[in-house]
C-alpha cells in the first residue's frame, strides 16, 4: 500500500497573508484532498522580531474564511503537536546535538563586517557569494579560547562536496552544481534555529511526504536535502510553484495593487470565487474554469501545474467574482451588500428595512456588473444620491442639450404611470419629434439621470429613480445658467 500523502502549509506570521501564500495553501489543500491525505498547518514563528500572535490568529481566520480547513495544526491539534515552531525548541536542540555528535557543525565567530567584506570581494571577482569556511579550520583550543573571551558565534553546517540533483514534481530535474553552497547557518548567535534547519526537522517529524511551496524556496532545497541526509531522514517529494507576476511581468507586489487576502475579503469577494481564481494561476483544469472546491480537489494534480509564472489579472478576478455573485439569490445578495451601502452612507439599515423590495430591484439592475459586494457602491451611487459629478467636458455637452432635456421633462411629466414601458414610449416620441435617435438621444439622458457614460439600461433605472427624481435631474439642464444651480 502506498504511503498516505501528508502536506503542509507553513506560513510565517510576519504580516498579512498574500495571494502567493494562499495559492500555495490552496494547492497543498487540493493535493491533500485529491490524494485523501492530510493537510497540516504549521506556523513558522521563529523570527521573534517580526512574528506576532495577531498575525498568527489573522492567518488562521483567513484560512477559515476561505474554507481551507486543516486536519492538523493550531486550534485543531494533532499527533505532532505543537504546531507552532516557537514551541518546538527542544526538538530542534535534540536534533542539533545529533548533528554535533556526527561532527557536521562548527561554530563560526566571523563578524557581520567580515562576512560583508568577504561577500563584496567575491562579487567583485564575479563569483557567487558564499561563506569561505574560515572558522571551519579553528582548532578545539582556539574555539575554547574564543568562547572564553566571550566571542559570540553561530553554528554552521559543513556542506559536503558534490553536486546535488533533485527531482521536482513541477520543474523536473534540477541540478545544483558542486561548490556553490557555502557552509550555512543552523543557529544564530542567540542560539535560535534558522528556517532551513527547523523546516527539515519539522517536515521530517511531521512525516510530510510532499513539500509544495513557492519557487522562491528552490535555492533552499539543496541545503534542506543535505540536512535530511545528515539527520538520517528520508527527503519528501518537492514541488516548487512559479511566482505570481503582475500584468507587467514583474513579481507581484504592492505597486500592482492589493496583494493581501484580507483586502479582498474586505472588498467582499466570495471566498469560493477568490479561490477559484487563484487556482487558475498556474493550474489548468481540464473541465473548464469555473469549479467548486470539491470539483477542483477531484481534478487537481501536480503534473498539470505550469512551470512558467502566472499573471495576476484583476479584471479576470472581477469576472470570476461576478460568475459567483450571479448565482446568489437576490435576497441574499441584497442583504450581503447592505453593510457596504451603509458604510458608504448611501442607504441605512432602517431605510433598507422600509424599502427592501426597492433595494432588491436596484441590486438586480447592477448585479451583473459586480465582481464583489463593495462594487455595489460605485454601481448604484446615483440611485441614492443626486450629487452627480460631471467632468467639465460632460457639463459642456449637457449645456448644449437644453432643448432635448426640456422635451424629455415635458414628456415624462405627462406620464401618469411612470413604468418602463411608458418611459420608453416617451423617449421614443421625444426622439421622433426632435429628430434624434440612438446614442445622440440616450447618451445625454443617461448622463443627466446617472452622471455616467454607461451602465444598465435606462428603462430599468428610470422607474426605480421615480418620476419626481427623474424630473428633478432633467430640470437642472433646462435652465440657462447651469452653474448657479449646480
Ligand atoms: N515559512 C516559510 C515561508 O513562509 C515556509 C517555506 C516552506 O514552505 O518551506 O516562506
């Protein structure tokens, strides 16, 4: 029987989870579900300065909101507790002793300045910087003396010679040539263990079978492979995911817009839509683009994960969001957008209680333009407020439409039942009399009523605005000096 798959997501709680983290978490989760294995959450909080309990709680809240439940980890426990690295110090110490006993580590007393100088010299000669191994040559007596003198030291792993070849599930065979890796640090001067050491101890003890993570960790993998060997553990299978890029082809960063998942939650993206979009950043499912988490899990496999970097496209995310919003019932959608309207002070909860049916119709008119709940404010603004903003060019255009606006005003005023049909009838009659049609007829009317260049059909908007409001918005453009009124 083949071994049960065990994967982990191992975030460092040093900030908000970003899109790349969550895509990694999602692929691990999908792989675990697909293989009927276990998904572990392990918090890598050894960086004492930058890790905070708040970030740790937040990241778990976000994972929960997304529906990426973990089988083992903080909050749920499991057979390999604790799942916070800050609580696993004794385990690291134990395995460090094993490495010491085998003579595979040595103390290094080089100062930051010395290391910096060495790095600069190497780079000046066009070489890749790496530790030259000066302290490896220290005799036991010299070490004793340096310790007695109170010199601080780190512990380095003595890298054996030879190239390292690894098999990556996404990238195929990757070779790290001999002589590129310097002896790397396992514990800092305050004795705290470094990432490369703790990750190996934990992945091995937690029996992780596949390490699926971002390609930014590819260069750490040879170090980790050596530590597996040194500790007598069997290495896992590796899968390094390409980085997510912005539309300009550069690594996705703040300057491309929001990168924290928190911000997409705040905007009101549905978690399933958000995950569906992230899943496509590097994986091409065979059965189309819109898939539930269960469908994705049924189909997911690492062989269809691409090697080249995926591009994050906010327009496509918006599209994906809209695909999920249209599936919501109108009642649910209206209730969901209400907090956003209330926050934007467009419509209070009391108003919504009194006019819920009207609000539902408003939401229905704009729902296909929305990718997330917060889009409701910009899409429906003109329903709630007559403080429409006109660009100078638009004002100029409207000032030239005085006669047409007067004609609309007169025609609409004469409608007794202000519904869509009668509105449309009146618009057509005005067009006939004025001798204008198409864009020339509808565009100025749209601008006057909504302050926008485009949007849903006016025949749906006007009845919801109501006759009095429509007349008021036309009136502004029928007087001679618009400026004094506006
Ligand atoms: N804590 C590391 C990170 O957040 C984990 C890397 C790994 O998956 O090995 O980048």
